[in-house]
C-alpha cells in the first residue's frame, strides 16, 4: 500500500494530487489518469477494473472483449458457466440437441451426451 502521509504523487504523471485520488495496484492515481490501458477510457473508481501484469488497468468492457473466452456459435463473450468440448467454449443456449432440437440449459449439464461425430444430444433422446 502506498504511503498515505505526505503529498500524494500520481503514478502516471508524477504530479502532486491535491485531492480526490484513486488508490489501486498499490499506487495513487489522479482520477483522470486512472485509464484503461487498452481503450484509454477513464475508469471510474467505483466500476470494476482488472489488472494485467501488475500495472495495466483494464476496464470491464475491454476485459470482456479481449480476455474472456467467446462462444464458438455466436462469438459473444461467455460470462459465467459454459459448455466446453475439445477446448471449444459454448453458451448452453447456443447449442441444441441434434435429436430433438431443444436448446440445452445449464442445469442439464450432466445429461448432455456428445456423440462420436461431435454432435450434442440429451442422453434421454
């Protein structure tokens, strides 16, 4: 944690911070210097952010866009649970049973069977 006594110096611009600072990654930041290292947008101190390599701030939008696995079917990021087969990620709702045509639900995970040809089916079909 940075030293809280004495003048606060911004880790980005090395200038004194007179008031309203952000403390993150063991450093002080001007609010306007606390920016996403990918898109450059100022990250509000109350919003979720991520760190990369111990120094890069990444906003939630860029984290989702650049670092979260995407569904093979819809190419959208997968937040939360997913179905993974041969290192390929899927939303449950993007896959349907090749026998009955119904889309899968997360709670059906243990009853999804994968056939030799790679098709997904309900084990009850």
